[in-house]
């Protein structure tokens, strides 16, 4: 062990190593499992499933990225460059789709665009009774659903980049005689590229690792295939091969984004004393903008939310609001609380030591913990599952396995708010407390903890909310009969019992709203 | 506002002799009673009128927040005007009702932080405004510009690969390559270290005179304004205090603000008796024509006072500031008033040395003692 070289090993150091082990061990085991697989299995997968799955996954990611680019950048442009009645409301409203898990949106669209659904009926009254529309269970159906759900990532990043955009670039282009269109295409958009690419990277990671929408809309991607290998065929080895492929794919996307960002690190686009001057719109212009924004938000949030509410109020839905339903609520809350608490306890030492003693070991441990970022839910579940089956088989089917998978999966979410809050406080504050006679423990309790409290709370809440809507890992690892709200939505929606799924879905959306408030308050401050 | 009143005194003719300030032969730029006060975050300007003649360098000088950048932006069309008109080459470009968009004005502008497009190479940055030309013509123009500004061989670089001085030259080239009617420079030297700023100042001055480009330069540094400008407009709190040649601005400031802003100045109180201003430093002509017994102040610059050690004199050396090329002495007069004197670098007197003051101002500038803020008073005469 590396720690032996140190004179004494602090409990904190041990916690950090344990945290990193928690992440590394399952991953390592899954990799080993995949690599030790028989060549015949590899061959079978390469010749049958993999080409199709790769093509499906990559083309879906590409199409969604394209659509979110158009939606995200244009909406961000509208709310940052124009002034019209209700602009502030739209500005906030554009984030709402993030509160809707993909499987909820997918199931609503399954109904809306489905066979005999309202949109088809409407279309048939216009175009004749034989007219068909695109099926939700197709490439384009999945693309639309995923794009409507994820475009706010691009919107948020583009918006804050536009708000801090240095107008001198556009002004100097004007003094060079450039027209508005020319300025937008050759000055503003190229300079926004780093932010847009970062937003698209988030979208692509989200799409690649999504399970909810593709499973409900029956679109074969790598993530869905991992799930199917585990459940349908119970072939964990094939699943682990697909998982490795999936992780490599996600890493490739991530590295591409890093490369883009490195290339454009000299883009000093912010600065300067002025905020952008919004163009005041006449009523015609304002109506057009409002119509555009209303359509986007209506499709991504308004109509689905309306349907969920009406379904929840229907007699069928009211009938299931019994003790069993509240049992699901309790299960969800319990799992989320445990996962959030465990996540904070694992994440805090990692973030703290990496910031205070940035040795290669501590920083390495922290980086390892971010691996969950490229682990889709089914992969995290698979990794934890195979490890526990091998090492501690008697724990299989307990909540503990589930919590470990959640921590592995959502640790990055927590670290993203823990890390900055720890980096913000200068070590001098702790040092001055020591010179004033406080012990290490007292310093922690009276100086460090109060200062990072907000970061810890945010991390806890974010992990809580993510767990609340988590679907694939819960499906794969839950104890028998232990259903959560997300599971109920998925099970009922799979059977097309739209009304029965609605109360759980609505509850998940409502609980998800506070996460948006946190996200916004951080983003708004940064902008 | 402050059109300088003509003085008949000989040395003013000398200060100001070579150019006729009052009948612009052909004015490239004219501002008529321009006011801007739209945005509270930006300094407002009130009733600004001036014009710039073809080929001259006109400098807008003032402290930060005085509105000089707002004027520049209004000229570029980046800021709407609330009242008044702006004319470019005799054509109305800005008024309260109409604004010709910046891209149609043919002005070149260099921003304080240069605003070089980070995603374009040097050559593409410079060629940005030349889209209407053919590729060959564009390249030719860019190469000419690179040669003129000493940037040969750097055309394939990206802005972040250049030094501060080179970046500034690129920004300047990008503005000049379009042959603008008017060049606008916003604090162009403030991001350079002092050595580089000095060199760039000389180069730019030579270049602008060679190209005969009419230029409006904004700065808060009076040395820069003196070095670059044919004429200087001093601004304070959105108003034009004085518009004159650098020499007149320095020697015959129109207001106490100008006197103080463009160089070190002491203000000695005095009283008018028998047609002369009596002060601790002696008598001065009553150039203000104030009535008998009224209180006035006389402006004295450090280079107007010469020190002669004299054991029986009352004033004492209170402090010495060594500035390399000179010594700046602070002298305490018997009344407690402090005045400054610049002496040659080698004249070193200890603190407390009794010195006699010899005042040899070439012209006396007198202000009323209780000067109302922003007085339009202006009077001057030679001693």
C-alpha cells in the first residue's frame, strides 16, 4: 500500500482511499470480466449486435445534438438579445424541461404521437383517415423526445456565455462594416463555440447513457442493450463487454469536448463594463418571439405537465392513491436519503484532501471518483452487481447494493458542488484557527464545516433528487417487490396504463423542481 | 462652449501661431450640442460641441467617468444621442431622431482592450472589414498594412501568440486598412507597459501624420495627450471645459479644473490692491479685472518657481521628491501654504533649508477665489 510510506495514516486519508476503492473496484472487475470473456462471445457480439447498436447510439446522439443546438442557441439568443413582455418568465421557463425525467416525457409522447393518439386523430381530420404521423417508437420519435428534454443544457450555457459576452467584438465588427447576419455568423457564434460545445457534450453524455426514454420507446442503444443482456439473457459477461464499449464511447465524446476547450482557451470573450443592450421589440416582433418560446416550452413541459395533472385527477389514478402508493413514496424517499447521505460522506473527504493536500494520490482519488460521470445507470448497476456476487453474495438483493450503485453513479454530482465550496475557503482561515488554539477537530467543527455548509447541503439535495428519479440501476438491483416512484412510472407506462403512471410521474416532476432552483441560482450568480 | 477668446498678447500668438483654430477649413467631424444620458451605468455628456479638421489628431482628455468614452461611442454610432447632432464629412449621422448604423459610417475604432477576434489569424483579423474586395486585392491591402505597422511575418499568428504591442498594432491595422474617414482610439496605450507605450506613441504619431488620418483619441493621461494631440478637449463631468492646443491648455488653462488636471499647479490666494494682485509670492497683474479688495487665486506651476538658498528667507524646504530628471521640492511659506518647485536634478537642498522663491511665470493665470464649480471664466495675460 502507498499509505505505508507515510509516517502516519490519518483517518481522512483512509476515507479517501476507501472512497476511491469503492469506485475503482467495481469498474476494474467489470473490465476484467469483459476482457476475460471468451473470444467467441466477442466475435458473436461484434458480428451481430455491436455494429447496429453503435450506429443507433451515435446517430441518435448526433441527431439530438443537432436539434438541441438549434433549440438551445436560438432560445438563448431570444432571451438575451431582445426585450419583450414576459421575457424574464420565459428565461426561467426554458429550464423547466430538466425537471422532467426522460421516461416521463417519453411516456407522454408515446400517448400523444402513438397509434390512435390525439395528434394522429387531429392529423387524420386534416389529411384524411389513412394519414399517418411519425411513430414515437422510431428514430425520429426518440430524437424529438430526447432533444426536448435536454436542450436546456445548451440553452443555459449559451445564455450565460451571451450575458457575459464582450460586446466590443461585435462593436469592432460594426466599425469594420459587418452586417448583423455577418456579425452573428463570423463573430458571435464562433466565440460562443466553447460554451455551446460544453452544452452539447452534456447533451450527448445524457443521450448515450439514457435508459428511460429508449426503453419506453423501444429504441436499441448500447445502454438499453446492457440492460437487456442483464435481464433478458442474464448474460453478465456480454453485458460487461457492451458496457466497456459504452464507457469508451462516452470517454471519446468527453475527450473531444476537452480538446475543443483546450483549443479555445484563449477565447477571452468576457469582460467590459456593459451588459448587453436588449433590442426593444414592437408588438409584432414580440408576438413572434412569444409564439416561438411558447411552442418550445409547451412541447417540452407545458403539454406533458398538463396531461400528467389531468391523468392524476382521473378516477383510475385516484383509486391507486392508497397505502401501497405511499409505500412507494416512502421507498423512494428512504433510498434517496440514504444515497445522498452516503454520497456526501464519501465525497467530502475526497474533495477536502484533494484541495488541501494535492498530492498525486489524493488528486488521483478525486479524479477516479468522477468516473461515475461516464457510467450509465445500467453499467454502474452491472459493475456493483458482479462485484457483490463475487465477493459478498449474501448482500445481493439488499438495499446496500443499491446504495453503493447510487453513490458510484452520483458521486460526481455531489463533488461538483463540494469541490468549489471547499476551494473557495482559503487554508489561511483554518491555519489562523489553529494559531488561536483550536485543535484539528475543533477547527473542522467551528471553521471549515460552517463555511462549506451550503456546498454540502446543495450536494446532498442534488444527489437526493437524482436518486429520486433514477431508473435503470433501481430496476436491476432493487430487493424483490421493493418499488419506487420511478419504477412505478416505468412499469405502468410500459403497459400503456397512462393514468396509473401519472401520479408517480407528477410527484417526481414536482420534487425535481427544487433541483432546478439550485441549478439556476448557481448559474444566475455565475452569469 | 469654450471657444477660446482671442488674446492679442504676443506670446499667445506664438503658442498658437501656426494654426488657425477658429475657421475649420473642412471639418470631418462636427458635434453640435450633443447630449447622451440614456444608460445610468455610463457617464452622461451634456451639450458637447466641437469639430475636428481633416488630418488632425484631436484628443479627448479627462478623468475616468467624465464621459470621454461616451463621446467616442456616440461618434461611432454605438451610443444613441439624446439631443444635438453629429456630422461626419458634412453628413448628419446622429441626432435624437435618427442614427446611421455604425457599419455604414466608415469609422475605424481601436478599443481599449483591442478586441482582436481570438478565432481569426492576424491577416484575417485585419481583412475582416474588406469583404467587398477581391481576394487578391484584400491580400495586397493586408500586406501593405502589415508592412506599414511593422508586423511582417506575423500574419499567420493568432492574437494570443502576440505581445501587447503587436496586438495593438493589429487592432490599429484592422481599423486603418479600411481607409476610414475617422479613426477613433479609446485609451490605446493603457494596456501597455510604460516603455512600450512611449515607443508606440511615437510610432503611431508618425504613422497617423503620414497617412493623414483624422483621429479622435481618448485618454486620461495628459502626457499622452500632449505628445499625440494637435488639439486637446478637456472634459469634466460630461462637460467640455476647454478646447485648445496642448500649449495653451498647459499655460493658459480656462478653469481651475483644467489647470489642476493637466499638470501640477499651486493656487496662491491673493488680494487685489491698486490694480495688482498681492500674494505671498509677490505682485501679479490683475488679469481678471476684479474690483479692489476682492480675493483671487493665482495659479503657479512648479517650473515657474526657482529656489535660491538664503539664510534670511522665511520659506523652508519641507520635502524633496527625486524624480530622476528633476527634483520636486515642496516649500512651506510663512503662512503655512505649500507650493512646489521643480529644480534641476543636481540642485539638492536639505529639508529645512531656508530658500528664497523667484517667481518667473511667463503669463499669469488668475481665478476668482471662490470659484463656482465649472466656471466659464477665462482670462489671461502675460506678466
